[in-house]
C-alpha cells in the first residue's frame, strides 16, 4: 500500500508560468512651444485739429436808451379822501382842483372829471338813468327756443334794474363798468355758454347767461356776480 507521501508526489500540481512583463510605453512627446504673438503696431496719434480763425462779426449797435414815461405817482390815502370830499360837496372846483382830480383819475385809469360825471357821482341812481343808457342786444337766430331764452333773460335784467334800490344799482354799475360813475352808454350781450354774469369793464359790457329758469334764479346769479366787487381792485 502506497503511502500518503507517494500519493502527493504523484499528484503534484504543475507550476504555472510567470506572467510576462508589462511593456513600457514610450513617454509622450513634449508639447511644441508656439511662438509668442507679434507686438501690436503703435498707430500714430491723430494730428491736432487746426484752429480756424473766428469770423470777424461787426459789434452790435448800442441799443438806444428811450426815455421812460413818467407815470403819475400814487397819492396817499389822506389826499384821496380830501379830493373825494370836495367832489361830494357843493364847492366850486378851481382849475387847480380840476387838474389835481384829473391827475388822480389818470393814475387810476378813470376818465377826466366833468360836470356831468360829477353830478352822477353825487346823485342817487334811479332805474330810468340806467335803462335809458343801455344798448340792448339783437338776436339773429331763427330758432324759437333761442329767441325765447334771449327775450326772457333780457326781460329779467330790465325787471331787476326797475325793482333794485339805489345802493343795489350802484353796485351793479360798479360791476358793469368798473367804477361808480355812469358812462354815456351801457352795453348788454347774451352769452349762451356762460353760467354766471360777467362784465367787460373796458367796453362797459354786461354779459348775461341764458340758462336761468326763472327770475329768482337770474337774481341769485346776478347777485353772486355783483358781490365780487367787494373784494376786487382797490379793496385788497
């Protein structure tokens, strides 16, 4: 009987060959060195812009000095009150007084003093004094509605003047003309686009609106307009 050692010797495992050595790869070639970029050429600086001589212009002619008009200087309040007292009195004014009053009227853009406007300032206003000076407007419309509105508002104004007191008429004339003296003519125009009455005092024209449904409505709007004379020019 064979021994275990003999069996081992018989069944000896063959030895495997050793692995082949791994080939050595060649080292990569060195990266070529690119030439450095050429330097950017330096452009010549632009030539300076030539300085053209400025054209010789003639010097402007001197502006003539016109004499300033001498406006009348405003007079103190005490002197104005003294003139007003003379006008309200029955004293006969001397030519010197008339010149002084006219000088004062010129500074306030008022007409010169005459015997007629002095008497108008002293007398109380009556409705007939105003109505006889009014130049009533005329309508050229053919529409019945416009004619009715025109006739109504003109009749309202005539009725207001006929029923107003002397103080109310005085305020109306001040609103109408800009001061308390009656002019020779008073003008009335009808404005369909207006809401309240207005006045062009330079042309002594009262512009009345047509949108008044009644005489009471007309009196209210006219009263509102006339009341503005209490805080107008000369009362600030």
